[in-house]
C-alpha cells in the first residue's frame, strides 16, 4: 500500500486529487494540508511514501517546502504539480530534489503511474530534461561549477568501475534506456546499477548522485 499525502493551498484541489485516487486499491490517502501548515512535524511519526505538492501563486514557497521535506525525511518522494510548467521552475524542482514534475492538467491514470514509480524509487523528473535542453544545460553548468570546486574524499562503499561508467553517462544527461543501448545490456540492469549507485552515495536522486560524485572527485565534467 502506497501512502500519499496531498499539499495545496486550495481545498477543492486537494479534494479533487483525493477523489481521483480513491478508486485505486493500492493507494492510501495519508492526509492533506495547506501549504502554510507545518508539514514536517506531521510526518515525523508516520511519514508517507509520496507527497503530492501543488505550487501556484507563490511557487518559491512550494519549492522551499519540497527542499525542507527532503532534508528532514529523505525517504519521502515529492511530486510537484504546477499550473504552468516552465524551464526555470523545473530546474528549481530538480535542485529541490523533487522526484517528479507534472502539470496540474495531468490525468488520473498518469498521476497514479507517477505515484507508483516514485514510490518504487524512480525519479521521472530526470526524463523531463530530454525534452527541455535549456534545463539540461543549466544542470550541466551547475555540475561544471561543482567540478571546479570539488573536494576529493573516500567512501565506505566505493563504486565499481561499471557503476562509475554509468555515473558518467548519467552526468551527460543520458536516461536508463540510452545507457543500456550504449552498453548493450538490459534497461533493468542499468536500473539495478543506478539503485546501487544511489545507495552507495547516499543520494536521493540521479541528479543528487552526480552532484555528490563531482564534489568528491569520482567523476569530472569536461565542457566540449
């Protein structure tokens, strides 16, 4: 059973999402709240698996709340729903470690699919960059800066050569299928490697793993 918590300023929107998810037998509504409420204390005892976070008139508040949730309870996956998807907001959502970034026009079946993917540790937000080259460029620019400022360090669980190779492809913005094609292995094999990489680097998402790897000197981004 996947526990979902809904956060949005509009009660009617929260009720609508609950109504859309009610028929799904393996999804449980853990609760809902206004964006202004103190969310982290609510989650301390029984954190949900997934948070659906609506951002509207003050998107910065929602993105900051996403960052706060991930900082205090990293295991919670956050799905951001926005009425106006845009490159700059997507970039900020990636930085805030959101797992997914969707339009509020999303239909119920797509939302349910995204919830289940996020609950299983996937990060569909990285797929958005394939259609948004400007965001990918912003992320890479941030990686270049981190590469210049990196501080080498040791890890208790070092990456294998294959994991480091896959991490290099991740840093270039390649998705699992693209990496699988390049290495002539199954997509599931790449997913397994990515899961291991995230665990070893104590990262919450692919982007977070790349940032950590650059900071620690495991990989280096070179501008072409």
